[in-house]
């Protein structure tokens, strides 16, 4: 498998006049390229009435496919050539099946699709059959370079090989297209009578040298195509650059590619199926060719290999990278082969090197006012030749910077002082952003001795730099450098750069001015090589004993204590590592900080507020408008350092905090010497032995309990938005139980179902909503005499009374006592919580008190026990939920659901047990609505069923239907409001409850829990004629409907829509309908059909009536049959009533499809009867009457047709045979008899009779 698509071309060549196929013709298929050479796709000889078939892989060259698949949508551009016995036939027409017009001769069809068949080639040609051995032979071909470029002016010769010698068959000269054609006859073949040639083709230059040859083609065909590749190399085809360039030239013949605009690039990408990025790279390459005179192919190859497309960045790449990219571009055929020779690559690299030198004398791109990089060198080397030599040395050197400057000093024309001057100039340029006047000013200062090295610039602060700027030539009149809004900003930037480069020197100069830091200044002045951000103080002093001694002498000579100074230096360095610079470090020291840990101990807010209100130390360190930002950065860095340090101590210092023994001396930290001579502490002396006794994970510092303590400690240090309270205190106000969790292994390791924890929180929330917040727990004392009862696990009266007196009543049935430690520690377990009782230490001469210390929730028992039953259950919550009327998922009876769940798990549903144990016949039991069996089968609990079957949920004397909709009272007020669904920050706090429901659809949806499409289904049911106040028939007469505002009838915002016609009776009916619909799990239209079928008065009368238990029982029967037989509800309902004739709209289906009635699906279905029988009209009331102008079953008495007359329609609709239909019609239990005639069925075409048959 090559991975290339396979194309097939097939068709016939026919005679225009005879209209017959012509055999023996040779047809060639060519790909017309955008270049001057084309590619042969294949050939075939016609046979079987002119039939031909040509198959070829595309692209012809695998390398093209992998290379160009990301830039080209490349398909063949097809044309044909036809030959007969070596002679070309030019007058022919090609007809493609998918193109309306013919292609004449060699006309090209561009971008041919795969597998084109039924091609017709019509011509005036010979009709004779081709002989078995042809009289004339042809060899065609082309001579090309490996990249496909044709070679002209070559002599091509064809030879026949007979095993010993070669016989010349003919020759031809290649034209500008590189093509050749040689004709020869059978008589030329040797030995005489040889039917087929053994062909070799060779090409020769003007001097007669062979430049290409073909392999031996044994038994070559009469018409061969042979491509010769120069030097017999592998043919790879034109390069990506060549293809892309040619396509663009063809599109923009009058425009230089370098001048293509973005609009033209986008046009070319769409027109020629090219990638925009590839065109942009080619245009960029053409632009650089115009600028540099270096070939565009070179730039394109470098770009395609990932090198930068901007000239400065491209020139900054190493020669090795450039060489590698060029070789890769040639190897991948991105650019032509001639650019990949050693000579070509070397020439390219030399030209790129010269471009680097040239660039050094030009201003930076886009900044013409800035001096060229060579201008800095010119301040030391005035001669341009020396400047060029230096730049060339600089770009060709591959060693380190130090090695380069040493080498430069030994170069001809240079010396050590000159090299150092050039280096200083370049350093100044980097510092000043190539500010030439300032560089010259600083160079002059060095010559006069004002500064000796670059580090001496650390003495200048922002004011000092501004003075230098004003003193430098033209600096006061020139614009500030790019990136600086003013010279003041520029001076600040220079000061920051110098501090970053020489932090120790910068700090030394400023500490000298601080009378409280003279000792630190002396240390840094004596140790300028000390790195504030990198050196370790102890290692530095031990590694430089002489320096340490000199520094100590200087510090003590100035009257300072050396040890205290070292401590101050260490503090300064610790703070310097977490601050942006010297000023912030100095401010922190003055405010009493000594390490990152001392900063991290505060909260972010406390740290920022402390320094915002400080006496100016931090305000002096940073700009006043950036105090908070800088303080946050300092704090963040300090937190990182503190966390990393703590992590190291915990991870590698398990023996930290060990209590020492006087009899055993402390071990000194042993040191080991590194290869460079530095001594560092050894691992074991830093962290001691790592071998310790095993500890249970749940008791370790990595346990969940330890993490909880750590988190609470973290929150304790964080200030909240509430004054005087930290975050932990706020959390404990919401979750006081978190502070009472025992940090025990039992609590840690026992798995508790997550849903149990959720239920605990939700139960508390329900009780809190119903009864108010729980009484806060306050520890209280029991009698010392209760110890005996507690040890025995006995809940005595005195204990119960003591708990009751503190408003925590205990029930013996719900309480157990767990003795944790006899005589000292007990747990009193209840359904709601756990009370911890402990015996505390008593005063001398007094009995120790027994105290109830906490009320909490702990985990006890095994994981299996907790998976089976929850640890805690709050019964008060479920008593509340049992009588709740809203939301419509309530009421909920926990005990009822538990019984059903357990019985269901055993495979014996509760309703089945009721059927078995209720006395009487099963049919009578199932039909008796008073037994509650139907309620149980449908899953109702008594309180839930009462909402449906009682007039109102409250006594009739005081009905409160608004409670069913989640309203606490008749009229809303601020104390009895509901959320505003359009804005979660607002509440609706006024209006009559019906007005609130009807005035906005979004409020109706929120309170009902319905979706908008469900509301549409509700209002669009045929029950809208009955449920919502119709006339009880099947004509839709909707009284409740959605109304959009007049000013915006097309609005889709439900908050702007209203429900017109909503009354209290309708609101009650909606509650009952939706609750019943959700409980049944049917569609709304099926429930509506059931209401119609069973004629339930609760929905059919305008007065508010409750649903009857009889109706609930009927629904349970339908549900039973549906579950057992898997028959649709609409079909089952026809067993009790006439079949459904109502149509509905399915708002959930795409396009809101109409759902036809069962009657229409059976008898007006064109897939069953086409055309429709006119005796089955759309309105079933007109059954048998036909439609105006339509033929109908003839009858003489103007009566309805009979069922027996509609055998064809009925058998097709019902899927039964005619014999079965006859049996059904004559069955009295199906079709009633005519009065006074027991033999004759009354089989008129009526809906009732159709329903019986169905």
C-alpha cells in the first residue's frame, strides 16, 4: 500500500460516422502541468468495441504527496492523445458524463475527480483491427532534470537489443519542452521476423556524451513512453517553491510577487487551493531577495524549516542552523536541488555573513532615529574597515564572551586596551538602549577617571542619571528612548538596570548614606564581589578567610559588633531575595522584618494595610500609587520562600524539635568538600537519621486530620471582611461541627457515603427553615453519680432530666451509650448527633465533675455498616417533608420509601403483597378504588394522593390553593417574597399570587418547575378544550394562552410574556395534571387522551372538582397493561373508549411536528391506502359520508357504508385478512346485532365500530 489515491479513467473510442467502437487505437492520458512539461498518467490500447481503461496512482510521485499535501489541493488536469500505428490523430472530441460540453483535441479538463467512467472519444478513424504484430512502432518521452525541468537540444536515440548487440531504430532532438518522439518499423527489428522490440533509449549532449539512459524494456509495446532523467538520478519532480511560484505567476502575471498585498494573497489561496501561510512566506522571501539580492529560494527554504522570517532574527541564527535548514529544505524538495550543493550552501552562508555586517551599519528596523549598532563601535574604532573586521570577528566566534575578548586583543590591529574600550562601549550601549550621546558622555567620564568600571555607575540614583542625561550632548533636546515616556522615566529605567546588574554595589552606595546601616555598608564595600541574590554568607566567609578577617577588622574598627553585623547582612540578604530591590528591602528592615517567614505570618490584607498606613517607610520605597501592588508582590514571593522552606523541613528533617540531653553533647554539622573546594553540610548531619519507628498514617503529619488542622490554622491567620473576625471564625459560624470533629483514626479511615453527609446538611437546612436555627450548644455538667450508669450504658432518668433541662431531650429508643474509656470518657449516640461526656480533673477535696463537652457528629462502626445505614438521621426533617405541598416533588415520606425500596430489592413490590393478602377476587380487588391498591401501584403516598383527590389540601372552610404554587400567602410582600428568575439579585415582593403567576411566563415556569416547551405541550393538548375550560368536545377552545407584548410580538424572552386567562380553578387543575403526568411517566398528550377516554369530571367541568379514586384506578389498569404488554397508551385507551381522534403538536420535535391521531394513523395513512378512501374523512363525525366531489361507496338509502363494503381499506389498516374481517364483523361480541334481527350485524361505518374492530 502506497497511501496514494487510485484514479481510474474508462470509456470508448467510437467512429463519428459509423457510431461503432474502434479497436487497436492507442490512447495516452496526460496531466497538464502549470510548467512547460507534462506528466504521462497512463496509456491503453482499445479493444472490445473501442473499450479502454487507464488506472494510475495520484500523485504520480509519492514525495509530492507528503510535501505538498499541506499547501495544495492537487488533482490531475487531464487531456488525451490518440495514435493509430504510430501516427497521431488530432481531430477528436472527448465527452465526459458529468460535463455538458465536449473537449476538442488536447483541450484540458482541470481538476478531474476520481474514477471517471463512460468517457466517449469520437473521431474519424480507421475501422480495421490492429494486427497481432504492428507494422509501425513509436517511442515517446521527455528528458528532464530530477526536479522535472526539461532539457533541450539533446539527441535521443532508440536501440533494439537482441542479446548481443544493439540496433539503432531512430533518433530525435529534444525541443524546449524536453520531449522527443521516434518512429520505427517492424523491419528494423533484429533478428528478422522479431515481433516485439527489446528497447533501450539513450540521450547524448552536443559532444556525443551519454547523459541519460533507460533500463531495457523487454518485449516493449508498440507505443512506449519513456522518461529519461539526467545522470540517471531519481526523479523527484519540481520543488515546492517552483510549483508555488509558478501558480502565483500564472495568477498575477503583471504583478511582482514581492508586491502582492494581503487581499491578493487571500484571493490566491482560495483560487488555487493554496495555504495562506505558504504564500506569505514566498512573498516575504521575494521581498528579501529584492532587498538583499540573495535568492528568494534560499529565504523560502529557511522559512519553511522554521527559521525566523524577519531578516535581523534570521541573521542572528548560527551558520550551523542555517546550513542544516538549507540541506533539509533541499532534501524535502522544498527548494530546487541546485541550492543544496556544497558550493551553493557555502556561497549562501558567506552572503548571509556579509548581510550581518551590513545590518550592523543600519538603524534597527522601524527605528530610523536610533543609531546603528556599528555607531557604538565607531566611538572607539573610527575606521570603517576596523569596524567591519571587529563585527566579522564577533559574528564568527563560537567561544564564550571572555574568550572572545581575549582573542580580540591578539588580533591584528587590536590590543588589550582597545578591546576593553570596545567592550565598555558595547556594555554602555546595552545599558542605555544605544543612546549614543549618553554613551559618549560616560566614555569621557571613564577617560577622566570619574568612573573606573561599569559597576561605578551604581552610585547614580534617578536624579543623578537625569543630570547625566541633561549634561550629555543633545540629550536635553532629543526624544526619550523607545519605551520611555520622558527623560525622567528613562532615568528611572537606567537606575533599575544598574541595580539589577550590580546589586551589591548599588546597595553599598545607598547604605553609606543611612546612619543606621553603616556596618552593612562597610561589609559590602569590602566584599564587592559578594552576590546578594546568589552567594551563601557562611560559605563565602569560610571560603575567603583573609577577606573575612579584613572585613572584621574594618567593622570593629568603626565601632560595630562583627557578629551583629553578620546577622544584619544575613537579614538584609534574606529580605532582598523577596523584594524588587534595595528600597523595598531597606523599608522592610526598618519595619522590623527579618525573613520571608516573618512576612508570610501575616495575611495579605494585613501586610498591605500595615504598610499602607505606615509612617512612610514603604511609601518612600515605591511610588505612592503602586504601594499595594508592590506589597502584594513582596508578600507572594515571601509566601513561596516560606512554603518551600517549610516543605524541606517537613520532608527532610523528621527529627526537628527533638529535645536534647545534657549528658550527650550536640552533634556539630559535619561538612564535606565539593570538587571546587567549597564545604557544604552533609545530608545526615542536616536531617539526622531517616530510620524511625513505623507510625499509622492516620496519626502522622500526612494524615487527613493533620491537613484539616493545617487548613484551619491557615484560615485562622486570614482576616475576613467582617471586622474583628478571621476566616476560621466565619466558617465555624456556618459549620460549627467542623471544630468538634475528633482527630481520630476511626474518623479518618471509616468510609462514609457522600450522600449521607449531603443528607445531614440538607436535613438540618429543612429543620432550620421550618423551626428556625437550632439552639446553640453550651457545655453542661452531669452528676458524679451518673458515672456508674454511663459505664453500664444505661440512660438513667437523672441523665435524661439533665439533658432535658438544657433543651436537649433524649429518647431511650433512639439513644445508645458508647463507653470509650470506663470512668473517664463516653459517647451518647442519638439519631441526630453525638454528645461527648468526659470526666474532668477535680479540685482537691472535691469530686471530679462529669461534663458534656461537645455536641458533634463523629463516625463510628465499620464501613459496611455505614454503607448500609446512615450514622445520623434527623426525623424532624422528614416530618416536615411529609406534609410539604411545594415544590411538586413533595411531599416525601421516608418510611414509605424505605419500605418500597427494601421490598423492591427483595423482588416483591408492596402492591403485589397487597394483592395477595387483600380478601376477595383479584378482579374485584383491582377495581375497588377504596383499597388504595391503585395509589400504591402508581407510587403515590397518601399525602400526595390527597392533593389530587381532595378539594383542596386544606379544609374546605379555609382553602389556600396558593400554597400549591410555593406562595406563603395570598398577596406577596417583602417578608413573603419569591426569587425573580430574570435577576437572581432581586425578589418579587408584591402582587396577588395569580397575577404574579400570570403576568410573567418565566415566573410560571419557575414556580411549576416546567420547561418552556413543556408549557407549550400543556397548553396545546386537546385537553385545552376540556382541562382549560373548553366545551367538552374535541374542538380546541383554548382559554389559557401565552401572550407576547404588543410592542414586541416576536420576543423570545419569557420574562416579557404573560399567561392570559389563568384563574384559580385552572391553577389547581394544572397542579393536579402536572403531578399526575410526572408520576405516570407518560407524555402529556397520553394523559390528556386518558382524561378524554375516561371522561374524568375533574378536568371536564369548569367548576373545581377533585380527581376521583376511580380515575386513579383506571389509570393504574392502563399502566399495568402498558408495563406487561408494552403496548402504547393511545392503543390501550381504545379498549375502554372510542379510538383517539385528536391531533397534537410535539414541541420537542424539530420543526414542532404534528402528531396525528390514532384514527388518522390507521385509516388516513397514505403509506397504507393511497389514494385515501373518501369515506374516511379527516373528521370522524363524517365517516361514510364522503367528501364533496369525491367518489364514494354507492348506497340507495343515503345511509353510511357498511364495514363489509370497506374490506380493502379495513384489512390494509388493521393488518388482517378479509376472512378475519368477516369473522369479526359477524361476531356479536364485537359488532352488535341490528334490532329485531339477531343474524344481521349492525356494521355501519362508525367510529364506535372501527374502535371495536381495532
